[in-house]
C-alpha cells in the first residue's frame, strides 16, 4: 500500500507528467492520487509511470492491482 508514502516519479510515457517527489494521497487499481511539491493534487495512471519508493524502483504496470490485493 502506497498511501501516505513519498514517491519520486522517475519517468513517464505521458510528457505532461513532471518528474519529482510526490506524496501519495489515494490509490486505486489503475491510479495514484498524489500531491506534488507545488501542492497541486494530480491523478496519475500507474501504467504510465516508473517511480521510486525509498530505495525500490517500481514500474506502475507491475503494481496495477487493487491496494488490498497486493502482497
């Protein structure tokens, strides 16, 4: 579960998504709702981003599951 964790967007297939640090506010099967450094809240498609949580780098495609279904 990523809610409440800080993530750093490393890359995205969507050129409108900026790289940088974000706080995860909510998570669904296909999306992450985040607050960026500019305090704006955005909804990101998991399958469009690669991000870092702590020392782990994750591809959003690989975590496209409901939060409660992840192990």
